[in-house]
């Protein structure tokens, strides 16, 4: 991989001629032969990807380089998108170990919903300070990178099923939050005091309601018996992580049974998906007070929101953690990159410690009857030149 071996100011935007070295683009980045095409796209494409992910309601993380020390190929302001499955799109430098850390921290930011400042240096202690998570630059490129990694989560969809005073009051209060409010009613033409930004959907068909609110909304059912069962059924169809039903215990039992009938599902499964009584217990009796208690519960449930594909994100998180553990081991352990590794599906590059997939590894080397896999040809060449030095580290560990 190409690395910038010359010191230059972070704001230097000069374009180098081919006579001065490898051809570079308008911001000084090396132009390659296309081998990085899968992960390198320009800022416009990153912005387009961010818009596409937002439109699909998928969480992602934005990683922006805020500081650099040469030799590294990335510059201040370069940025990339990390998806929930740990894929990197954009440019944060060519070092495989740096990309591994960015992927790990991007997935963690998505899962935890919190931004972070990340430093990557040959000696992490040189950049470690309060408010920054430091990781080792184990690749031979050396250099220092500091990145701000921020999660970008889709706006929560709050579906309020009903046209009761409680439902309308909740729509008015929820307008103060960063949520998309949909009010599901039987009569769309009726006059109602709700904020202008409230989307009103006129239907009481549970399948149509589910289609209208999309995947994984937060649902509050407050039609006061008019079409509560349909609202509950719609929430189940939409895989809502929260379905709050405003009803007495007796009526809640009736409505959940009706919803199970609409869905042709077991009553117990529907009951387990519903929260009743809904809202926090604040001795609320008026529509406005009940709406306030419901909104408090909605805020709490929103904080528990997970990425759009939790299964994939969890799997990516596990792989990324393994990579970080290997890269962040200060003991100097190189690990075992052979087919005999503990995980049949992954291997550890014995040079840099990065987790690699043997099926897609950039390079592999046979040594003493075993196959070792590497993140890049540079690591493979280093191992081939002196395998004993890396295997000695492995034995010592």
C-alpha cells in the first residue's frame, strides 16, 4: 500500500507532478491502480452514501481525521463511513491496522450511540490523554492518526395509533423531540390540534399501518378501544421494539387477544410484545399528564435503540474486537496466522496482529508445512524474509 513518506503541512493542497513521485489527486492523496477501489471513494460519494443510508434508516458512523503526523497517506479532513457490519467506505489512510481500529471503533460508536476521539500511534502513550482512546499503530507505516468517530443514527419513528385526547397530547409533546411522529387515525379530515410536522395516516387496517410506519418504530396505541387491537397488530408486524398500550388490564387482555387473531399468532407472543400499563408511574390522570408519562417511557425506549440490523452489527462487533485485541496487545505478541488458528474462519496476521479472513487474505505464505495469512503483501514479505523472528514472538507469548 502507498504511504506518504514526506513531511508536509496538513493544509498543503499542492498537486505533485508524476516526476515528483506517484501521481496524486487534488488533495494530495496517492492515485492507485484501482486496487483500493472497493474502499476508496471521494467525499461526494461518501456524502451520497450517507444520504442513502439515512434514507434506508440504517445507522452508520462517520470517521474524520482531525490530526496526523507523517509518514501517513491520509490528511486532515479525510473521512470515511463505517457501516453497522464494520465495512469502511472512504479514506482514512492505507494502513491495515489503522483501518481495523477505525472499523472497530465505528461499530462500537453505532452500538453505544456515543462519539469518541481515537488516536493511533506506534507508541500509544505518546498520544494518550483524557478524552482520547489510544491504540497502537502496529503496521510498518508508523505515523500518527487521530480521528473523531461519531455515530449517525436514523431518526426514531414514533407511531401514535388513535385520535383520542391522549394521542393528540402525545403528538404535541413529542414534537419537542427529534422524532418523526405519525398519527394513525380513522378520519383524516377531522380537525385536530397537532403540530404541522405531524404525519397523519388515515387507515385502521393493521397491515397498512405497519407499511406506513416502516421497520422498528416505537408504537403507542391510544385509540381508547376504537381500534387498539389493530394498532397492536401493526406494531407486531413492524417489529416494533416498544408497543405501549393505554388500557386497563382487563381491556388490554381483550385487545391483545384480538390482535393475535388478526395476526393468526399465539396470544402469549403478542402479550409479551406489549407494554401495559404504558407510561411511567407518575400518578397521571389527565390526558396531558398521561401523555407526559408516555413520552418519558418513549424517551427511555429510544435510548435502547439498536442498529437497523442488530445481528450483523453484533457479528461485526465481535470480529472487530478480535482485531483490536490483536492490534492493541502491548506485549508484542504477533499471534498465529496459520490455518491452525483457534477460529476456523479467521486467522491472525503474525506480523501486524490484524485479524484476516483466509479466504480473502491479500497474501499467504507456506512455512514448515503450515499456511500463514496476511493483511497485505508487505506483511507477507516481512514474514517470508525472516519467519523465525515472528514465530519466536509467538512462542514467547
